[in-house]
């Protein structure tokens, strides 16, 4: 099982569902049978929570994080919107931070940060090109004391011939 850290950051542009006054939103976040609730933010349509919750995930490829925004009321709470986030494709150890448009409402977005702490894709560093080696020559390395190949030998004293088979000029 993998561990998923979820931070409900906030909402913006929520539609007011109250006839009198302003909505009092909170978020119910659930995944794989576990459910958490944020605090209620009285009279706010752009609330900020910054509350963190942890879930244990059995199957990251099919699990979904369900977020429902509710308006707290005395008699019966009313839903302000919802969003379901797929967990497939999360990168292990990397925070995914995004604003998501709520469904089932006139307007509103929710900001969520999620991080798969011990499951998900493993991000690899981009491949670096191998350092280029100096060009290789097929000739053996020059040895000290010998003239380079293809260059005539230096002139020496009279009667000196560096190549043994060379004849003395007439």
C-alpha cells in the first residue's frame, strides 16, 4: 500500500447557495473508504484551509480522490460542487499542485496539492550526452628522439646518414 499526502489549499469563486447571508463552505475529501472533513469557513466564497490529510492507497491506477465542497447550514448542509481526481500518473515524491473546476455547480474551483510519497512513477533525470573523447589516431604515439613520420630527417654533419641503407651522395 502506498501513502498519499493531500493538502486542501482552498477554493475560489464559489457560488453563494444561501438565500440570506453568505455560504459557509467546508470540504469532504475521501479515497478508498477513508473520509476527512476540513474546518468550516464562515461567510466565505474564496476560503483558504491549507489542511493536510493522509490516505493509504491500494491501487494507484484505479483510485480516485473525491472532493466535495459543502455549505454548512443549521438544518441541512447543501453541496456546492465536487471534483474527482485520478491518482494514475502521479510522480513519486513530487507535489502535484492544481486548481480544478468544480462539477455540479454554477461556479467554483478547488486548489489541491497531492504527493505520492512511496508509489507512482519514478522520475528519472534526463540523459546527459557522453563526454566526447579526443579523436583517435591510428598512428602510434610519437616517441621522443625520433623524427615525426613523413618528415625528412634533419641534416647532420658530413658523412652522417641517419638511415643505414642510404648511400652517400656522389
